C-alpha cells in the first residue's frame, strides 16, 4: 500500500482546510444557527438530587402555560434504556423511578420560545424521596455503601481480569519492585458548541434528526432502538461541529427526548444545552485510581507489571466498560514486559457518568506507567532514555496481548526527541528547571470492537466523476474539526491523478453517504482513507479502460497523473481526464461511479472484553521542559518537543495543528483542569471557574514527524489526532521531579500539591 512509484502531487502537501474560509469568515452555519419553519424550542427538567426516588411528577401547570405545545415524562416514552454497549444499557432518556446524579433527565417541554420553555420547567412539580448517596469509588465498594442499582446487589458495574505470562514468577525474578498509586481527575471536553439537536417528523412518520454527532450511523442505530423506529424511518444529518473530542461519539438523552417532543407536538423541535448543562452532563474523561506494581532486574530489564484500576463510572453505563477493558492492552505495547496482570473495576457513583475523551483511557494509564518508568530509572541509577531504549518494542513485534505491530518508529522518536532538546546535557542540572520524558502507543487505525451486533472496523466511500472530470466524494466519515474531509480529498486526488481542487466532499448524512462506524480511535485517516482509496481505484480503472480504447494502448502501460491519462514514458501520448469523462457520459452513455470498502482484515476482537486490536499503531515520545517556582508552587511549561510516529504526514500543516491542539489539552488537564464535585454537584460549571489553557499559557512546541510508512495505511499513513495528548502529563510530572525533586502522583499537578510535597521533602531532610 505504501509504494506509490513516484513523487506525490497531493499527498504530503499542506493544503488548507476545505471549509477553512467559511469558518474564519463566520459563514459556516452550525446547528445552533439553524432555524426550521414552525420550530419549537425544547428544554429538559433535570434532577437536583444526586440520589432520590421519584414519588410523583405533576406537569399540569406546565401544560396549561400559554405557548407550551408539548410536555413529556417517561410515561410518554417506551422506557427503553440505551448505551453504546447495548448489553449493559441502564440509562433511560427520561427517568421515572429514580434519579442517580444531579442532571438526570425527568421531563421535557417544547414551547414557542426558549423563555416560555424555561418558565414551564419551573411549573413542573416533582416529589422526591432523597436517598443516601456515594461519590467516591472506593467508598462505593464498601459493604455498607448505598446501592445505585439494588437489583445488581453491588456498585461494581464491571470487573475485568487479564493475565499474560506468569506475574508471580516475574516478580520473583525481579531485583527491584516498585509499588505506587496514581490518581487522575475528571476533565471535560469544553467544546465551544454545546450539545444540540433538531428533530422533525414528516407526514409518513419518518424522523430526521440533525445532530452534532461523531457517528451518524451509530446514532441512528441507537435511536432506532429507543424510539423505537426501523432504520429506514430515521435519517441523521451531521452539520459542522464546534468541537467533539469523543464527547459526541454516542447518543445523548436529548436526542431521543427531542424526537419524542417533536412527535407529540407535530412540529420540529430544537434542544440546545446551556453552558451549565454542558459542564454538568457532558461525557467527561473518567477519573481513575491506578495502583501500579513493576518488577525490574538490576540491568534494567522489565520483567513484570501488575495493575489495579478503579474507574469512576458515574451513575450510568456508557463507555467505562470498553475504556477500562482496553487499559490492560495498552500496558503491553510500549515496552516488552513478558508478565502482566490487570484488574479493572468500573464502579457506580452518584456523579455524572463519563465517556470517551481524546485518548480513550490512554492518558490516564500512561500518566501512571510513564511516571513509574522514570521512577524505576532513578532507582537503578540509569538515564530513563537508556532504560526506555533497552525495553521498547520494535517493528514486527507481537505483543503478549496478541497485537501485531506492523510499523513502529518509537526508537527514532526517543532518539530524535532527546537530540532535539539536549536531553543528556539538561538532565539533572542544578536550578529550578527540569526536563522530563514520556512515551506512548495508541491505535493508529481504529479498534476492532465487539459489542451488540458489531464485530468490525470498517468504512465505505462512493465516488462520482462529473462530465468535466471533477469528482463528488461521498463518505460516512465525520469531520469533527480535525480536517478529515481535506485529507480524504487529498487521498482521492492523489489516487486519481487529478487536482485537489477538483474534489468535492459530502459526508455523514445517513440518507446520502455510505456507512462508516464513526470518528473515533484515530481511525478516519486510516480506515476511511483506505475506503476512499479503494473507491478512487475503482473510478481510475474505468478511466484507464476508456483511455486504453481511445489510445489503443494496453491498460497496464497507462498511468493517471496531473489530470491526464498517458502512456508510461510517453506523456505526449495521452488524453485529459475531462475528455475521458465527457467521452464516457456522452459517447458511451456510461456514468463513472466508484465504490470502496475497507474492513480491517488484520485485527481481531477480544470477545471477553469487547476491546480488540488495531491494524496499525502510532507511537510517540515527548520531552517537556519546565520551570518551578518553589515559593508559589507554580509550574511554567517552557517547551514541549513531541516526536510522533504517524506513518506518513499526508497534510503536514494539519498534522501540526493536531499535535499543537492535543498538547494544549494535555497541558491543561495536567496543570489546571478538573471538574470540582461536592456531593455530586459541579461547582465550576462555566468557563470562568473551569480553568483551561489559553494562548498566553501555551509554551513553545516542536513537533517532529517520524514517517515509519505503515504497510497497510493509505500512502503509509496512520492516526495522529490522539497520541500527542497521551504522554503529556507524565512528561511534565517527570520534568517537575527533575526540577525540584518531588513526585506528584495525582492530577492536576497544582501549586498547592507541589508546595505540600516540597514542605514534606524539606521536613524529611531536617530530621
């Protein structure tokens, strides 16, 4: 797949985003800008208690308010629970018996204006019986803890156990064993566009839902079960999205609620979350407590690792199941550790339930694992660079979790990042400046998942060449701001041999585009790109067949480049692609249509966890340089160098944007960001109190592209959107230790934690 046989004309070039001009000029219309004729405005009544039984709901006064057109409760719905993993579904769109977190949906209103809808919510009377609540996962595991689901008899939603090799024997062989506990905090995506949707039914009872979703076809499937409606009676349209990062991957309660309101009122209904609702109900990154035990020989050989992870699932199931299940696999990738044992507990609490957020559990486990590697190196008196180089995986390596590494530039990532930063000279230097390193692995081509009726990792594309030689590309892949439409257009243009400007992309409309499982797991460039490449080859074959006839040449002697098909070695003997298209349409009466499907043939699912393998894996090494003020505890990140094994940079400018954006999120969640919960209530539910990284906080960033050229990726490419975020916390934590000698094992790394650690360190020295 990687051999192109010549110079690229579209791939490897920095094309601007297809939609860039419209976005920067404000011409792009997001869902919140959209108004339909006769549209009503929906509002949702949410629980104000973290745990309570619903005794009664009285909507009479709300229904009588002038301008109100529909009021619904669970009684107006089929009461079918939903979840992206159907077998563990336990969340109803509207709750009727019990609420389990502050934010659980109870009732909804559709009215002529937002103001009337909000007023109507205040007229709905709900009588509760407040119940004891539990907010910390460790407390939820205690025998006397309040149960969120009495019928289950425990607050453990899921327990995963995996063991590779012989961990007991591995620890016996170890000369040193390190045993530590790490904690990560709940952080939220902070998408600029709030979650929103518009639902409408036509005269035949067919539902159209306009949604800011990452996975239109998966949303259609979830929605069809909850409404319920057959697939053919549902259309999902995705408009441009103002941020997603995983939080728009699955269905939210407002999607079916909006549909129920539309059906009852007989009019289109629009629901837009307030900013407070975004903070209170959005799928945040799961917080985890990670107990890590690592055994190493005195020569630096890693021999055993044991991990116990407790994931705060929140009140309902969503993606805590697959995220926790995948953590064990992630421990088997960066280093060759022959013996690994993993226990993961997904625990119910009366907090908001979490979901996917850029990295899918990898930032949490990598913070612990790469902090531990730094600690091991210190224990052995080794440079962590040397320890890493001694143990890392290589191309062709098969992990103990049965994952095949097809391409791997991790060794080069480590060396290039170290050389670019003067690692050897700066490490352990006196002063308050420090340098830290961390490495990672992430799926570079999506994950073969197994839940419900899905056991695949595929995408599809269709292509229509117009009579002037331009092309309409249709793909189910969703551009969620990462620029995938542009990259897919580049792939199509390169394969066809036409100009990038001659590709028009239509995406993510379940009525118009072929199916794709969605945008997640760094899969669109790889899986979606391969599908586009396949469709382009279908079209190109038809062009070559026509040219063979016209030029009286063997098809194997022809090639397509720069808008022409010509005889190899004799470019003067050829014909333009617009001429071929016109000939096909008007002389042959034959439209030029192509289709392409890529279903990952390499990966295999783990039927025990539902979390499988990937056709490619991306790697990265990151070096952070910091300065710590010992008087205030404040950390200033001076520079981050990120060496990324991305296979092939199809659009270098877009890649740089992805890396810089990922690092900004990584720094924010390392030093600042945390949802502050007190008894289940979010205290910092706005952009003033929830602190994020700003342009003023952003350090110097140096991305280094390592092009390992994956044999299965489109032109050698694999995913890059998530990896730059994953090692940031560990790299910064390790740099802080190098600067001032204190190890912070919980995120975020705030000034008060550093000051407390420095005080403890100084008191130990005084003893």
